[in-house]
């Protein structure tokens, strides 16, 4: 018989869900930093075509993806992926049943939705205030991501301290 090491018995709401939340959040945090850098690039070096302005929120997103300069299209596309990923983060946090994670991941989602809305407003109107609010809300999302990592570190230590993860000897 080959011994592959010990296995662990974990609770349904404990470490497995928390580990998935941790990994998802790490990826989302990296994505937000990349999005932030891309947004700076777009703000400094890309001019939104005049034909993309006027038409409303959804039209602005569609135009940015289809007609805009490549950097603007990448920025809009990554923003949509981040919104989808943040929805997944909220679902995973709810499954973990950890209140602080649920609140922080919901704030993360709301900040990204606000940033996306401000971005669409910027493409639609070209106002600097829309660009500034997009940047600030992206910063709020990044702070939420960092706080999630902090809470997860505390939860991991608490789980280890309480013996929530119980080693089981192999058979």
C-alpha cells in the first residue's frame, strides 16, 4: 500500500471555501492593479473618438469594446471580466458564511460596478469628473481586496487555533 500522506477533514463552511475565496480574491486584486495601470495609460495616451460620445451607458460600453482604440477596448473588456469575477467572489464569500468576507466582497463588487459606470460615463461624456470617480472607486475596490486578504489571514489563524482542521491518519 502506498502512503500518500495524511488527509484532512474540514468543515463545509471552513477552510475549503475560505481557500477558494482567498485564491479568487488574489486574482481579482491582481486584475484590479492591472486594470488601474491600463486605465492610467488610457487616460494619458488615448483619445476617446468623438463618435463614441453621446448615446448612453450601454452604448458607451459597446462602442469602447467595438470601436474604441485597442487600449480602451482592453480596459473595458477587463473591467467587465472583473465585474463577473467579483460576482463569483461574492457567491464564494456567501458560501463561506463569513460575515466580514460577505460584506467586503459586496463592497468590492459595488466599487467595481461604480467604476464601470463612471467609465461608461467618461466614454459617453468625456468629463474629467467621471474619470476621477472611476479611479477612486477602483482604489476602493483594491482596499477591499486587501482587507479581504487580511480577514482571511485572521480566519486561517483562528481555524488552526480552534482545531477546525483535523488531521486524519491514512488507512
